[in-house]
C-alpha cells in the first residue's frame, strides 16, 4: 500500500523555488601544478639552525650557484641510497641528512686537517668548479 505524503512549506521556503546560489566560483590550480610545486618545495636543500650558526661563525657564505651545486651533490648521494652524507667542496665540508634534505653542519676546508666525521654512510667529492662559494 502506498501512502501519499503531503509536504508542508518550511517557514516561508517555497519548495518550487530554485536552490540558493552559492558564492562566486573559486578558481583552483590544477592538481598537477600543486603536486609539482610541493615536490619542488620538498626537494629543496634546507639548512638546520645548527648549520646556519656554523656558517655564520665560520664565515662560510654560499652563492646561489654553490647552493645549486650542493643540491646536485645531495641528489647524487640520494641516487646511491645514502642517508647521511659528507659533501666535500673545494672550500668546505657539509654533513647532510639525505632523507630530510637538510645540511646539519658545515666546516671550512682550512679546519679539516684532523677532522673526523662520524655517522655518515657516504661522501661526495665535488669538482672545484661545481661549488664556487662567495
């Protein structure tokens, strides 16, 4: 048995009226663009607070080409499955957490005479023209 149900108007809302309009349409960036941006941000080399302090204390300055070279060294270490690497440049040495893409510390080349680096599983020796500092 089918019963007929009569719907009553709800406080002044006409059931035959068009649904209310929502605000203006918001343009969203395509998913591929958002993904690419997130990957670029995630893949960028970062510096820990400790590393920043060491760079400052030891007067190590990095140009944009030098940062790009460190990024390339990091990519080389990552491709080999490294977790903690020593990036050795003409002017300095950098200990880097590969999965976190973070420079942990930095030592000028002049202070490396008796240096011992522990807890690293790889070293990347970078060509002199690859990481110009200054």
